[in-house]
């Protein structure tokens, strides 16, 4: 029997496309995806619609973006009646923070459909934590039949809010790691692939230039390091760019810290491969997909303990270092460790087969499929 499944989510995310393509290939799942908005205002990524093999619709609506909360707001009239017409067996939402998700929940209860929440937030990443929001969140969770998570930290968050263990399927948030790995292998075969032979430690940051990404703490620590044998490339854009550039100028670090601007996925691989270490100092982060991309290109990672990805995929002093970006002494100690272990950081250490399987889009699609069957059963 085909399980008619509808995913209702906020925006087309290129990193999610391989997972959903794989899910669409399941013999017993008929998948449709409804997007509240084609691309949220804080995203600049290119969307290649030809990569999408599943049935999808971008719903009409009114949209805005709240920078302070780092959250898109979507009003999509008529979702309830669309659902009545579509008549899915299972509905999946990617959260509770949209009127559309509540419409879907109401529909599922009225028509006795199965309801799944695809959950990413962790206890560390929750930014809205008042009594009213907590009650709404608990009500939403209590009404769901199953959950699929971004990792173990988001599963722990669900359990904190009273979700039973048997309703939770732990998946691991991921990107198309095959794309990055293949690009890495191609680069190694090029004549100029001796990029690791250098005197300066090459550091890299990829992400939005906003406060919660922790770049202020990184720049302050590098200023205190007392060692100039490094350089940092900052790839990304955002409202804090000028403030960060001014901070770099105030410290006199313009010759070592370079702002590269926003880059698309196809451009990121060269940045990752030519760097010794990715800096991932987020103060708040539900996961951190750039860590997946770094590991797929054999790039060592300084990974924040506040991010969901760190606990699940970083092995301390093997493929990265776990850091507290709010502790300047911890940052300095981590940078000094990098300086003292440059040969290892630059070596072609291997990502284990177990970790590769964990991060593969097919594994995530399998977890989503398991959540669907958990809800049905």
C-alpha cells in the first residue's frame, strides 16, 4: 500500500533535495512537498529546480523576515482547504513556528491523519523560551504521532519537552556529501594539488555574518594569539559585515583576515580544500551543515560545543576540536593546538565508513521513511 505523504516546510533548501529525492524513490511512499516560500529572505543560495525529482509546490502567501529572531514569517491562506482536497495519509511539518503548520495539525486531528514533526532545534539553540511559547510547543509535540530529528541533541530536546522515546527517530542532518567528496578527489588529481605545502596555517569561516555565528569571539582571540603565522578567509555576507571589518581594522589584522563575500555551493569546495581548518564558532546553531561539507573534503574543524552537529560528527583531536567560543582561553588553547599539530591537520586523514554512512543523504531518507512507518503503526 502506498502511503500518501505530504511534507509542509518553510523554503526550498538545496541541501535537503538529495534526501527528498531518495525518499521519493521509496516503493511504498508517495511524496509531495509544499513550500511556504520558494526562498526566504536571509538565503542567497542558487536553487537548481532541475535537481528536484519529487512533486513540489511553492504556496502563494505573504512573507517577511525577522532578523532579531533569525526567522521567516509566512502567511499562506487556504492551506487547510488544500489539505482537504489533497487528502494525504501522513503530514510532516518542519516545526511549529508557522500558522501553516498549525493548520496542518488541525487538519490531521479533524480527519484522523498521521502527523510527524521534522525537528532540528536543541536546548542550546532555543531562542524563544517564555511560558506561552513553551505551552504551545508542548501542545504541538503532544499532538504528533512521530518525530524525525536532526541528530541526538534535537532528540534530547524533544524528550525534555515530554516526547516519548518510541515516537522519536534519530536522523542526522546532512548535505550532498558525495558532491563535496568527488570535488575533493578531483582536486587531489590536479597538478596544483600541493596546496597544503605552506608556511601559514590557513583558516576558513563560512556562514552568515551575524552575531550568533561567533566571529567576534574568533577575531578577538586571534588578536590575542601572539602568532602571525596564520590567515583567515571569511566567506559569507550579512548585516554585521561592516562591524566585523571595522573590528579587524582596529586590530590591524587586515593583511591576515580577508572578507571573500558570499559564495555558492559550487565555489565552496575550493575554499574548503585549500584551507587547513574550518572555524565553526556558532553561539547558537541547530546543526551546522558546513561541518558536513568540511569533513567530506577532509578539512579539520574547530567546532562549537553549542551546535547540534558537534556532538554527533566531531571526534575531538581526530577530525576536529570541540571548543567553547565564549571562553577566550579555550579558543587560544585550540589555536595553539592547531599550530603545534599542523602536519596532522593537513594530512589526508580518512573519514570513517561509519561516519560516512551516518552523513549520507540515503541514510537520512531511510530515517524519514522509518518515522513515517512509526506514525502509521
